[in-house]
C-alpha cells in the first residue's frame, strides 16, 4: 500500500488496479479462491514472475488474502479476495459491461464494413 496523498477516491482506486493483469487477477479470484498455479492457468499469457509480483501488490493493498496451509505434506498457498477486493470487483462490473457493449459495437462495425466491401 502506497502512502501518497490521493487527489480523490478514483485516484486511490486506479492506484490499486494499475497494470495489465490486476483486474484480470481480481476476476479470476472472484470466481473462487485459487492456488498460484490455478490462477496462472486462468490467465493465459501471464508469467510466474509477474503474477507473483501482482499478487504481492494486491495483498499489500488489502485486496487479496494469502492463506498458507501447512497441515499437508507439502504446504500449499491459496489466494482469495478480501471483502475490500470483492467490493472492488463489484465496482468494476459496470466497466466490464461497458467493455462488452464496446466489443459488440466494434464487431457490428466490422461486419457492416465487410458486407459493404464484399
């Protein structure tokens, strides 16, 4: 968590979700808690190094909880969203809906352009 004076709440929120992968990590963990490998498989294209760094940052920002289970032969670690993380996911839902509308509009535009050209 950074100790910088924010200009507004949006500034503070963007500070947490800044970066290509953080919103997608939130999406993956919203579905259910996941171990590191499962989280990586849910996000094709992310490297182990980047995922580990992003998870550490989200944990420092109190958005992700890291639980270590040492009661097994091989200790395992599971990541889940905190209440603050679930709230952030819910706050991002309208932005995702806007993105879905944009995708549909772009597809319709491409379709219209293709039919005019052919």
